[in-house]
C-alpha cells in the first residue's frame, strides 16, 4: 500500500511525462484555456473579496470619544523634516470639525501639533478657548533655536511658557532621532536621549504635561525597499519615507534611546504613539509597558497592524486596557494620506474595528485605502503617520 504523498508523487511524474510527449493531458496550441504568464503592476491590483460575511455599520461610538491623536494645525515652515518657525497652518475650521465630532460622538480632539510661541497662542485661541472642553492643544520643541549655547534652559523655559499659554502637553515628532541634526538640517543626527533635552523632559514632569512621543515608523521603513518588503508599494511611491541605509539609526536603536529617556525621567508621563512604534511586535510593547509605569500608548494609524494579529491584539487590549488611548492621526483635508483624512468614514472604520466582531470584508469595487477593509490592512499603505 502506498501513502498519499507517494501517490501524488507518482501522478506528478505521469503528468509531467505526458506533457513532454504531447499527451492529451497537455493543452493543445489552440486550447482557449491555455494562457500565457502575465505580469501585473502592484499598483493596479485591486482585488474583489469573495468572502461572504456580516458587515456592521457603526455610525456613532457607543461611548463618548476623546481622540488623543489629531493634527488640526501643522507647521507653515519646515526644511528637511524640521520646523523652522512658529507659524501655523490651520487645516480645519471649527464648523467642519465640530460637525463631524457631533455626528460621531467625539467629545474632544487633542491637537498634538500646536507649535510654539505665536503659532501656539493662535491655535489655542482659535480652538481651545473658543470651544472649551472640545479641543486641547499640545506644544512642540523650538528646534530653530537648537544651536544656541543655552538651548537646554531655553527649551525648558519654553515649556513653562507654553503651559502658561494653555498647552496641555508636549508633542515629539520623529524630528528627534531622524531629522534634527547638530546644525539643525546638516551634520550628525541628534539622538533621542541627548542630555541637552533633559531639562525639557523634567519641566514636563514638573508641570504634569504628558509627552506624546513618536520616534520611529513601521519596521519595513528601515529595511531595503525590494520585493520582500511588505510595504513596497508605498515606499516605492514615497522613497523619502525610507530610513534604510545612510546614517539613520535602526528601529531598535531608536526605541532603546527612547527607553533610556523613560528610565531617566520616571516622573514624566510619556504616551508612545502608534502602538509604541512597534505594532509588529506586541510582545515588545507589552514588555516596555511592564517595565515603565510612566508609559502609555495610543493606537493611531495602526489598526491595520492590529487587525492582522487579532488574537494577540485582543489579549493585549484586555491586559493593558487602562494604558491604551484612542487615537486616529486624523488630519483635516490631508488627502495625501487617505487612511487618516478627518471625516465620518475614518471614525466609522475605527468604531467597527473596536466595537464589533466583524471579519474582514471589502465591498465590490471599493478602493482598499480608505474603505472598509482599511481597518484590517489600512493598506498598510500610504502611511505617512506623524
């Protein structure tokens, strides 16, 4: 008696022999089923899912929502990833913001990129003071003064001034670690744990201002952009998003430097954005949450990563439910980043992911990037999160 593997092997040999000898097992030259191998550009691949499952539509959150991670304003002047002036661009009017917020049961939005000095004051006046309890604005470091010899004291004083202006926290973009250099835009990269920032971290702890910190990007951004890279499409479309090679540190080095800051400043509360910048490895994020009581996290722009590991993600959420903040990375009119454009659909995707047991499903003819499947993959693509 032969086993199944031996039987299949024998059938394979017979089929191969028949094909080589022109047997009827091989399609004839005129057979319409005989097709030639074709190549398809990945940008043209928009498959229609054949899966038939229930699809929920969650228009409003079950409970009032605070979106901890939004970008209502942004720098009006930057170079090589470094903001060089306090001027702000205002991306959304209060009327359009509040309309979506009311429809989607959003109690408040935290505008992380509020800037500093004059720009910060304008942002707070336009949103926070005009609509108390609906908007909260964070400040940012003043990198344009980095080369001043007394910068550590200048920046600590800037935090105190921002607090007096009404800023509720500090936002650290990946400027620190990946863009800011010794000569601001040239020279060696400034490390995240550079001691010149210690007075800034201490000022935040003293004033009870949480630090929302973003130090890295998806792991694929640090590997070669080739056919093995799972984010090939977006990195091929946006080569400047890649941190592979040159003088950039690795993702591991960035996280290690960040962790040294957490250890040195236990009285300062840090919120690590985008699932701790390591959503591909929830075990690592969990280890850091256990290690640092002063660390919490948000889920902004990473439900695609969470959705492809649903069992691990659910266990992670249940274990650390009091350390996880809701956030989306919402950006009004940020059409270049379709997975974070501030609109009704963005919140419906998050609510469906968080509140239902729905399986993956893509509607026929629907673009994967902003559509219903985004909560599973978010196309992991076009992901310029900040």
